[in-house]
């Protein structure tokens, strides 16, 4: 059984209020990942600002 299948199987057995909690947690994780990526890109841009400005000319 794949992870996805296990998750779906377990999810379907939960009461509705717990399903909502799972959905909220998944949304939280997605937001956290997106924020981490944005912060990493901001750091890369900041650390390489001079080179990027030179390339933009």
C-alpha cells in the first residue's frame, strides 16, 4: 500500500471534525513550505544582489 493510499484509507475513517483538522494541517504545511522557498529565494537574491544587478545591465 502506498503512502497516499494509507493516508486516504485512514482519512476516510476519521470523524468530520478530525478530517477538517487534517485538511487545516495540510494547508499549514503547504504554506510553511512556500514561505521557506520564498525566504530561501530572498536570501539568494540578497547574497547575490551585486552580481544580479550587473547581469541586469
